[in-house]
C-alpha cells in the first residue's frame, strides 16, 4: 500500500513539473522557436486545426520563423490566425510562405517575462506541496485502515519529502534556465 501511495505521488509530481515546463516553453524569449506557435489554431475548411498540421513550421534564423502551408490557399488563413493569437507577432506574406519576425525584447518586457515565469514556477511548487500533503494524509489514513507500522508510514513520509524536494529542485532548474534565456540579449 505504501509503495502505491508513493508511486501515485511521484507520478503527480512529475506531471506538475511537466506542466511548468510546458508553460515555460510558451513564454517568448528574444529567439525564434516553433513552440511559440504551438497553441495557434487555423480555420482549415471549417475545422480549427493546429498550425503545425496545415503547414511546415520552421526556424529560418534566430529571429525569424517561417510557415509553408501545404495548401497555398491557406496563406491568408495562417496569417490571420497568427495575428489573432495576440502574441505580439506581425507575420508577413512572402511568396508562398509566411515569415514571422520575432522582435527583440526590451529590458522592461524581459523583466515582466521573468516575473511571469516565476509565477508559473510558484504555481508548480504549490501543486507539488499539495501532492505531498495529500500523500502524507493518505499514508496516515492507510496506517490505521491497513494496519501497517508507524515506521513504514514514517519511511513513506520521508520518501514523499525526498520526492517533493526533487520536484521543487527540478522546477527551480527550469526557472533558472528560462530566466537566463529571457535575459540574454
């Protein structure tokens, strides 16, 4: 029973860390990355479709993304979808591709983005701490119901704390890396 509780807690903590990683990928740095456009949906003949499914999204250079739609008739739809996404990007039609220049960030905007990443990190840490609390409560209830020893429960609690520390350390590492990317000029 203790192993099951620990395994569930570990899986949930891993998911919480992955959510933070996914949120941080969406935060724009001064560099071009295809992940910036992952959340954009395009009206593809009446169906909202992910941008990556209607064309080839690639990094042309450090400050430019390109989208080459598989269907040339989709150029205007891709252009409108990027503009409507409110990412602060101004796509440009260039023959049969769409170019998306990634503007440089000013110092004030960089600091705002660092605050945003810290907010995502704090939310992830809170989620991990909540998972720890729930796992410890579950261990205490199971100790009484399943009749395993107090020593087993304490070992389980220590293991949950180790997982919590590791999860928070992982989130801190993600934040440090992202902050460095954002502040890089």
